[in-house]
C-alpha cells in the first residue's frame, strides 16, 4: 500500500514501512506525545513522526499521558478523543493546564467531527479523522512544526528588538549564541527543570534570568541560590525553611525559598556542589511537589520551577558517586550549554561596546578602545570568559586617564599572550599599513553587524572619517 492509502485499524502497522524519510528542519527539537489506546495507530503515528525528525513518546490512556506530561517536556500531542474511561474534552482540559503552549492535534472518528470542532474551540490546534492517510498525517505534523517554529522565531525577534545584539540581557550574535537563544525561547514556555552547563564566567545566571523573564512566569519571583557558597545546614534551611526551635538560634519560624518562590523560579547555581544527603531531599521535593520544613512533620505543597546550573561534569560526578543519578536525570529534562568566549570571538567587539557604554554611563564620560587593544583581546583565550572580559575593561577604565584605552592599559597576561601569538606565527607575511587599516575597519563593521557608528567609536576614529574611508574602499573595488 502507498502512503496515500487510508489508515484503518487493522492495516496501520502494515503501512509503516512505506514512510519516506523527510525530516523537518528544527523538528528534532520538538517532543511529540501520541495518546491512543490502539497499538496499531500508535505505531503508525510514531513511524510518521520519527521520519519527520520528532522525538516521540506514546501513551495508551489519559492517566498514562498525564504521568508523561508531568515528567517530560512535550511540544506536540496527538490525542484520541475516544480513550477508554476518559472524557475527551476533559482530557484536553487537563493537558492544556499542564502544557498551555503545547500544540494539540485531536484524533476522532469520521462520524464525530463535531467533537473535534468543540475541542478546537477549547484550545486544540487542529484535528484529523480516522481513518486517515499517512500523507495527511505527515502534512499535518509538518504544519504543526512550522507553527511552533514561527512562534519561537517571533519570540526571539521580540527579545532581539529589546536587545539590539542579543536576547534579553544577553549579548552576542555568533551562530552558537543563536542556537542558544532558540533553546531559551523554547525553555521559557515550559515549566520543566532546565540544567544550564557552562564554564565559570559564561553567564549562567543571566541565561537563567532570560528563561524566567521571557516566559509566562516573568511576574513571579526569581530566587537565586548559590549552592557553592553556603554550608550544607544553611542550604537546607534556606531551601526548605524551618520552624521555631528547630535548632539553636531558630527563635522564630522562617519560610524556605522553595515556598517563597510560589509560582515562580528557584535558580540553583553550582548545584554540583550540593551535598549528597541534601540532593535526596531536593529530588523528593521536585518529584512530589511538596516540602517539609526543618524541625517540622508537616508537608507543604509547592509550585515552583527549578533551574540549575553547574560548571562541573555531572555525568562524571554521577560515576564518582558525588551526585545522585536520579537527581541528575530529573534536572536534565532540558539542558543547554553556554559556549565559552573563545568559541565565539566574533562577539568580543559587541561585548566590549556594551561594557564600555555601561561603564560610561556610570563614569560620566566616554572612552574607546584602541585598535591594538581590540586585536589583543580578540587573540586572547579568556579562561574567565565574559566575567573576565568585563573585569578587564573596568580595570583598564580605572587606569586610563585619557579618552582611549590602549594595549598597555590592559592586564599584562592579555597583551603578553597576544604578543606570543603574533611572534609564534612565523609564516605571517608583511602587509602594508593601509591594507591593515582597511582589513581592521571592514572586519570590525562585519563583527558589529554593520553598526558603523559603534565601529567608529571602537576604532577611535570620527564617523566622518569612517564614511570617507568606506567610500574610498568602494571606489577601489569598483
């Protein structure tokens, strides 16, 4: 049978081999849940979805679906409205409560289209009737993926309008950062835990704040907890709270941060430093959505979103027994990696411009970076990442008396490394100064996405001079 045939209950599995592989761009970021009590239908839908690139899960009942929705991030659902022991519209309502932004496609019998219309009025994205053709299902899933991709792109665009060269308060336009923005935009509208991975100084808390303040929880509390700076007993009492008399000094009861953040987000920074015994209590709180204050026997329900970050290799920590495997999998529902600065050097001019502008506002006057200083910063590896870059500029600002920050104003390790880099390149040919100037100007404008005024400020030349030189270059090329 070809892909245009209708999928009947008895022939569903037989049609599966005829599916052609035609993956949708971006679909591999989408998780699809198939909810149907008929195994044949589930298998065909799974085959079609996987051929398009979706990550798929299946459930044979409404209760099974609810359990998966509570433990996984789901973007798309194929929901049979005739599940045994469940009302289709009630199941839809329960799913929308758990996943308000998921695209739900309802599956219904040919003679009950009216129920599908009611479902769409109650929040379903679309419907398909049994028996359906595989091509029909394929086109529908392609349309759903396009719809979700457009929603994500629009969300990123809105954030970029707020932040000229980044996402929210994040700065950068390198391909690695664009990929990160797409994941953040998706994560912002989920309530599942997110594990943020990155070296020290890459901006893990900024990413966590971007996730929180870009989504529907932006009006709720965002509470950061530094797990690496608190002693174990303090972390427990900070997270869960305590009752009066629970320990020496507990003169009165205190709510924990997991309760204070009700409806919002708790950000566990450097979660890899959390003691193993406390990890068990955190896991229980996330799974059961309730906490028990230190010194109390009463349990309190909580409704918070957990974001966690670490610069450690948690898989290695699990293997070494210093981090619980079950907690790792619970936190790692969605993970994202922040690239170190050395992997996105093209963003350095943008970051320099951003930090200099911010320091200028507080310092009361403007300063620019010399060309040799910028080139040294581009050659340096930045082991401390964006935080080191910011500290470097603040230090140089404090040491500089004139309007220009020169190479000699930077920390010695930066221009020493840059000098070693240049000296070690014995194959470098001699280039005339005019050509070096041309390359520097054009490269800076490219790195700043065409922002000529910002390029002039960074290069330490007037905008009139810059436009004159660009006109000369254009006439030379013509």
